[in-house]
C-alpha cells in the first residue's frame, strides 16, 4: 500500500513525493522545450535558406532581363544605321570616302551620322553599352568619318564641336589596333 504523501505511476511502477515528481516533469519540460526549439531553429534555417535562394534567383532573373533589354536596345541602334535612309545613304558612301560625300546636298545627312556616333559615344561613356561592343560595331565607321577627306568636306569636324565623337573615335582606333584579328572571345553586351 502507498503512503498518502507519495504518488505512484502505473506505467513505471514507481512511487514518489509530489516534489520528486515535479523534478521529473520539469526535466521532461526542459527536454521537450529543447527539442521543439531545435526543430524551430531548423525550420527557421530552412526558411532563411529558401528566401536566400529565391532572392538569388530574383537577382539573376533581373540581371538576365536587363541584359536582354540592353541587347535589344543595342541591336535597335545598330539597325537604325541600316533602316534610316539618310544614315544608310551616308554609310554606303563612307567606306570608300566616295566623292559624293563632298556634295552639299548630303551635308545634313553627314551631320545626322555624326550625331548618331555621338549618341553611341554618350551611351558608352554612361556605361549603358559595353565599350568593346560599341568599338567593334561602330568604331570602323567613326574612323572612316574622322579621316575621310570627302566626308569632312562642308562639315566642321573638330573637337570643339564633336568632342564625344573624337573621344569615341580615338578609343575605337586603339581598340581596333589591339584587336586586329577581330573581337576578343569574351566580348558580350
């Protein structure tokens, strides 16, 4: 028979005082709290890892979208040379510095081409277009314009008025000298 101040457990067949049972229940509570805390920390860790992976994916998606948009913009600018009839007319003559370039009727078209080159130079300077790509795609034409005797007829091509053009052209000339066999293999937009 048990004493009234002792309480017995049927499962473990043990009898203890209430204060002895309190110690066991307290220990069981601490162990349970530690297990629940560990599981909670693991869940927090997993959630933080998932959020970090999601953030990395979002950044990568934004970077890909930005590169695609830059590529689209760049190709639009390149197409502009061929789709705009004034620019295309001058572009067809600029390679050989054709004598028709000295004609007064084409002077505004030459200025339009110079303005186009300055726009590209400004985009390169503001790092909106990769300079290697711009030099590769437009550098040759800037050199034709800069050194073309007939192209320079009737239009004042001086650094005073076309500073961006000259800066771009000088850098393009260095780039083309350094890359005589074509663009570097790691070139990208």
